[in-house]
C-alpha cells in the first residue's frame, strides 16, 4: 500500500498541532530511500549539491538541468516525504516569466511537489504567480547562499535591528504572496522566534535556533561524511565518513593480499 504523501496541508497542520517538521537535504535515490525509511517529512533537493556532490565553492554554478536530474533521482524512489526542489541561481532572478518556466520544469521533469527560492520582497510577484498556478513555494531568508558574493561570505544575517526588520518584512511579504513555509538560515535565534511569531506559515531552521517549527540539515553533514565542512549549526549524529574510509581500506587490503574474493564470492 502506497504511503500517504506529505502535502502543504500536512505541513501547515503540523505547525498548528505543535509537531516539529523534519527536513533533510538529499540528492540521490540511495539517500532518499534511507531518509524516507526514517520517516522524514520533507526531502529538499538543494542546490547545495554544488558543494556536496560537485565539489564547488558555491551554489552559483549549479544549473537548472542539474537540479532537474537530481530531483528526478529523489522523486523516483519516494512515496511519503514531500520533495522540494531548489530553483538555482539564474533560473528565476531575471524575470517572473523565467521563474515560472523554471518552476514548471522542476515539477514536470523533476517530479517535485514544491519549489524553493531564495529572497524576499523582490520575488513576491513570482511567488504570487506560482501560487496561483498551483505550484507550492517554500521561501528562504537569512543567509541565502546564492547571494554569497553580495554578503561578502557565509555570514550570519539579521544581527542588527535594521536587518532584522527587513527580514521580518520579507517574511510577511512571502506569506501574503502565498508561500506555504519558510526556511530561515543562519539568523540569531531570537530573530527566528520573532519571525515565527509574526507569520502563520511554518518556519524551518538551519542555524536559526530552537524556536522554528522544524529543522533541516544536509544528510551528509548529520551523518559526519564531510569533515571539510565545519559549521556551528551542524550536529553530527554519526561518523560515517570514518567508517566508509575504514571499509574501503579493508577492501583494498584484502584485494592486495588476495584474501578477497574467495570461493564464496565466485561462480562455478
């Protein structure tokens, strides 16, 4: 029997009931299956694949075609979790028409149930148009990685009152435009609390403290598979990077000593 898919209604209902939302970022079928088996509510196919999968130093070079490919890998094997696909840099900033076309492709070709875009008031019209078309939109405020060059690096946002008020205005604008939820990345915990109290849609935090309606981490980070990335907001729930390296090393030793394969691993 097919599991009942998490929807925008489910997400809003969980906020009303005070049930925290669990979201992980994953990029392929194997990790999507594992995440779904762990009953996560939302799988985000993030343009952070530029860092994690492609080895880039930012998300900016990631293309819409690459996002569609990875979204398809994830949606092909999921039945319960809502799958949200990132609109990458350059796929929506130039015009509303461009953004609509990009979102259409993520849904039609990538198979996602919702799209995520970064930024506030400059993209209100696009969020309105997509919502009217029936495309669920997740907003993203705070540290928006596609604006890393404008920020001068990966820095906590909203530290002063002026910046905090701008973020609050952006959050309200996205809610009015029809966004069904909002990611808050790398903002002070007290500001995240103010945002949550100011809007009725769920907030999902990453480096935004404990007051959000849910939390998200990149699955590679929470599994301890990326030693090169150190961030205060990441909690490692295992050290699979060490275990993977150890297993591959053991395989190499057995191959070199001809301990593997044995007859048990061979065909007659």
